[in-house]
C-alpha cells in the first residue's frame, strides 16, 4: 500500500497532502511476522496502528477463558485507538495472521504535535472519534438485532446492568 493509498484512509479526512506527509513522517514502519502478537489484552502500549500490508485478528478473552474473534483487519485499516486516546489497558489482543507492514504512531508523538498546537493532532483525534462512533453505532445495531432476533427480552435488571457497564464503566 503506497502513501497515496494511506492518504485515502478516513483517519486523514480533511487533511492537506502536507499534513498527511507530516503525519506519516511521525509514524514508524514496523514489520511483523505471522503469528506475532501486536497488542496484548490487559497491557498498555499507547500506539495508533495503520495496516499497510497483511492481515490480523482482534481477539478478546474473558476471565473464564472464553475467546472471541471480534474482527479481522486488512490493509487500509487502523487499530489501537481506544488505548491511544484513553490511557487504559488494551481491551483485546491483536495477532497477525500474515506477515505485516504497519505504521505505528506513538502517543508521545501525538502529544508533541498537540502541545505545538499543530492542527494535525486535532484532525487525527476528530477522525478517530468519527470512526469509533461509527463502530459504536454498528455495535448498537448488532446488539439490538441479536436480542430481538433471538426473541430474548432482557429483564429490567439486565438492561440496568448493561447501561451501568457501558456508561459508567462498572
């Protein structure tokens, strides 16, 4: 994937070609072999990752040992936004399925841009927020369809618990 192709990613919306080049100049090229863990659930490495080549899976485990594949990502996508913008441990593992070429933007580089008042930091944050909002919108739709299709009507206490977890973090 060329830098021109990366420039078409939603993360670079409303950026000039100079801003895109400056954003890419802050990122490091990382090569990963198949089977390597890029992000580990429960650890905190605040990087924003852009996939240039290859594929990976996003997997989440429960304390009881259940594991679920949440997504498979390929060229032109990004990951790591949640821990990048909110300093909390990663919520899932990201494991390479193939050899990969990634760009990694460290939070410290983002903070430097932000502290300098560089509009790139603002644009990266807004564009990531839009993508995360769209993922949340799709998640809401999926949850609604799942509950309604299975003819399962959550009890008031189930919904109350769900809302507490989502909106208050409990």
